[in-house]
C-alpha cells in the first residue's frame, strides 16, 4: 500500500520542530543561564510566539527530559537528557581526548588553546583551555562564527580538494539574503558577534581563498591576523582520525604585542600539537 503525501505535511512537521529548537536555543543562551532560566511568558515574548503554543512546547520537552522546570520559580532550563545526548556526540568524545593536548599547548604557548570543528560555513569552538590572563576568552565556545575569518576554518578548508573547495565556496563563501519564508526568529545576538558577522574579512573571493589554502598547505598551519579580535593572532592546524578524515582543528591565539613577528613559531607549535593528537586518534601519515 502506498503512502499518500499531503501538501504542506512536511512543512508542518518541520515548523513544529523549528519551534522546539528555538526554545532549546533560547534556553541555552548566556542570558537564560544567568537568570536561572525563563518562564513561558518570557520565552513567548523573546521568541514572539503565542504563549499557549510555547507552553505546549515546553511541556512536551519537559516530558522528554530535554527541559527541567523549577517548581518554585516555574522557570525552564535545559534538561538532563540533553547532557546525556551531548556526551555521546563526536564532539564530546573529541573534546575528552583533546584536553591533555590543549593543556600542554596552553602551557607551552602561554595562551588559550581551542578545539574547533567546521559545521557548514561556520566554525564552532568545542572546548577551550584558558590561559591565566587571556585576552581572547571562551566567549566563542559553542557559538558559530564565519569559518573564513578563523585560522581553524582556513586550516580545515586547506585539506579540501579543488572541487570540494569550489563547492564549499558556492554554498557558504558568498553572503546571500535568506528568503523570508526560511528566516527563523532567533534570540538577539551579542553585539560583538553581530560586528564580526558584518565585517567582510580578508577572504572575499574563491581566488583569494585558493591562495590562502596554498599558503596554508605549504606551512602546515593557518594564520588569521586580527580578524576575530583585533589584538590577537590565531594559528590553527587540522586534526585527522584513523581514516585520515579531518575531524576538527586545534587553534591558539596570541597577543600581537607579545608574539610580534614570531608567527612561524606559533604556527609550528600548533602544528606539532595537532599532529600529536592526530596520532593518538589513529592517524598514520604516509611516508
């Protein structure tokens, strides 16, 4: 017996899921954490959603263990089951394995060390080991930032083939207006992240990206000079698993006034750390 597909059926289900995800994303923000969660009225106000609809979504997520609710304040927070799921992800496993390497790199560079992954056109920081007095802090952890402005993004893209790089640029490299029908309402972004997204950066064409990739491949590491934080130089190198697949990158940011022109030394340090962790992940480079 064939299944009858009704027009709009998939979009209805998808929009429902999108509403659920919006609530989870909102409750995962720093503001929600600092306020001890949000109540239904505040969630509906911030997401400009119907209060009754938000209440039903929250109740569903609560029963699934994806949300918790404080009995006294009636505020919702992210639930225990999300943590259980998160600990089963590739990123969580990678972060666990990477921590000793990041600690060692942080101590040797005397700057914060980061584990990052590429997701679509953005880089997400999975874990950070903070230096004692960091200028670049951990405020980007869990936040997606434009890959082209990061050393991590450039390091990972440098492992792409020519066709893969062109395909990636076609999908993510050029800024495009999102059709209004696909625009999802999101909690307001921090001003710092808004400024970062508006800044075009130094890579504004596929040709420029290809040149950057060639330099990165020759060095074995990528450099981003002040494109995330004006006073910071970032260096990054890719991580590979036992199949030779790139699963992320290790990055470290150093203050310009301290590193001066020693970019090569910083890059070499990051490359050594990435190669050591890749070896632990089972990667065996061809001789």
